[in-house]
C-alpha cells in the first residue's frame, strides 16, 4: 500500500473511542506517509452499554466511571504534548436517551467535545483503518467491526465501498438481551437466529459469497488469541491471524458450554471479556455463514487508528496483493539499519537454491515468499550488536509490526532468520519446540537453504553471480560463478561449504561445492556456526 504525501508531518494525535463496553485511547505520532507510531495507550471498561437495552438510558454509575476514564486519558494526552485530542462515542451513547447528559459532563470535565458517530461514520473509520493495514485492491472484501452495542459492515469491491450497514448486534447488547443471567446453548441458538434474520434483511448475498472477511474489535483479537494459544504460537499481536469458520464454531461451541468463571481462565481470552465473548462470536459466526469466506482475517486495528488517520488528513490508498507486505518488511529492515547489499544478495542466492530444490523438498510458492523475507531480515539483529545477532534477529522480527502476513508466518520468518547461523533447530529452543511438526519441518528446510546462501556471501561483496545446482542420486553439487566484475569466489565457496551441514541433513545427501573451473572446495575445518 502507498500513501499520498500529506501537508502534515509527524503530528502527535490522541484518539479516544468511547464504546459500549470500553473506553480506549491511543496516543501516536502519525507521519506524512500515514505510518502510526504508538506513544502510549490507555483502556478502561466502564460498560456504558450495561442496562441500555432494557432502560434506554446510560446509568449514572457508568457515566461517572466513563467520564473519569476520559478525564484521565485527556490528562495523559496533554502530558504527552498531543497536538490534537479527538474524542468519539459510538453505539451506547448514540442510542441512549440521556446522551446529551453524558457528553456535557465530558465537556465540563475535559474541555473537549465528544463527537457522537453515526453507524455509517463508525463503519467508515473501521474501513479506513483496514485499508491502511490490509491489501484490499483486488476482489471483494467485507470489513466487520463488532462493538458492545452494534455491528458495522462495509462491503467493498477492489477497494471501492459498495454498501455500509450498522446493525444493533453488539456483544454487550445481545448478551443482555439473550444471555443474561447465564449463557446456555439454547439461548445462543435464539441469539444466532435473531442475527441471521437481521442480516438477511440488511445485507445482500448475491456476488458476495466467498468474499474476504476482515474482523475488527475485541471479539476478533480474543478469538485469535484463543486459536493461537491452542496452536502454541506466542506473538506480540494477533493482527493478521487467519481463523477458519470451523475453528470459530469449535471455539464458540466450547465457550458456550462452560461457566463464566471457567471462561475467565481460557488461555488467550481477556478475563474482562469472558461474559460477552460468546455473543460476539455468535455474531461473527452468523456473518461468516452469510458470506461463506475461506476464513476470517483478524485486524488489531479499528476505529481509533482510523480516527488518527482522519485527524491527520491522510487518506490510505488501495494496495494490491503483496505490496503492503513487501513494503512493511523493507521498512522494518531499514529501521534496523540493515546491510542492504548483503541482505539482497543472500535473498537472491537463497531463491536460486530454493528454485532448484523446491520440488525435491515439497516446498511451495508460499515457502518461497517466506524464505525471501527471512533472507532480507536475517541480519537485523546487528541493530543490537554482533554477538548472538541471530538471536537478536529472532526477537526483533517476532515483535515487529509486519503487515500482509499472519502472526504464525511472522514467527516462522523469525525462526528461519534465527537459524541462519549458530546451533541447528532443537526442540529445547524457546518457541521452536512448541510449534507443530509441519511448522518445524518447514523452518528446518528453509533455514538450511538460508544458511548455505549466507555462507555463499561470506565476504559481503556479492561476488557470486549465480549458482549451478545439480541433484543426483548420491550428492548435491553446487558450482559458484563469479558476478560481473568479480575475480574470485573461493572465500564464498569456503563459507558455503562450512555451512552445509543442516542442508545435508535435510536432503540426506552430501553437498559438494565447486569453483567455476570445476575445482572442489573443502573447508579447513568443519563448522556450521558462522
């Protein structure tokens, strides 16, 4: 995704979102290009929507709690020297008969006006955020945000919005209506039927079956957290997690049959959301049932990020598939001050070897992209220091904000980069042993290729132009050829032969390396660590 130049540069903005369930603030520096660098965050859960379904009004207890939370957030924003403070309210305030009482109290306490969003405005902010963090340039996409009071849907084709809908299917609202005082499967069925009928009336299905569906809001980040926990994947953010419809249904089936106190202990689920997660997942399940996508894509970004971009007067533009991922990886590498010529040379050599071996090792086009990213990032750990830089690379990549990939894919890239040198992958290594067997095998194969390619640029001068790779029944033979202007590749061949061990284990054959004249290169000493 590319973003147009804005007249505003690096402006610090505080965005406060007053929802039916929580009040959340993000303070961030927004660049000309639309990059959001978070400075601080704050969250409170006054549950403004509690009782709204039955009384039609916000309770004074909830109002007092929410006003106090907003006051704290405004104080923080001022202390952090935010140039602008934007406060918006969504469904609970929008629907309450005493909304003006609440907004007046916030104004009196903070000196700032609350903008009460319409359902359409709320949906469009979520879409603006999705547009900035996903590739929506090709095909049909449904962006849904489940808040405490409402469900927002945006239907877009090739990045252009075709329909916007706001429906009263929020997690707090539906919990109060159907699942109070306790959750029971028959009540969940009634809730789902209610949502299903509402979706039929409001949202067309023709031409939208199989559309990409992106889920924004706490329902989806918690769902992703549960799924990732089950997969033993530990990530900083669940953003980009893909969840199948079957996985969603299984989680929903499980959570609706256990008591609230048990849900609070579910790994990956925020205990404060234990009482409303079932309603949120039920709504999500019905949306997926309506559109029948391949899977659900989780967004960790929503109204607040959309509000930041709006306040900075930045309009994200539509990105074609692959663009945001490539840009995100490159920009992260640049922030780590990577050695670009070496990184790109190792990437080129890795892909040459991959193309020669992929069919033999059952590797796919997706594996090729993963290897390319790992190769480009393998030395970012130098940003900390040289000593154990491969381990530093793992931690930096694991915690980076990389777009266009799932958390599982990001962790895979981090592991491959970590194993470009040093010890080979072992089950006792943190994180690696927790992965499933197929992920472990994939990491071992791709890191073996990366190790060898990294050795083939031992001098960091891009001396090797190409490699000829010959697979036979008894060995793998690799011949290095000089790049234009290079006169000698002996050091590079020596580096590669010293890093061949893992590749030999993967292919179950010896690996021989030859100079352009056919001379076989041997290592002065065996080793696979440098």
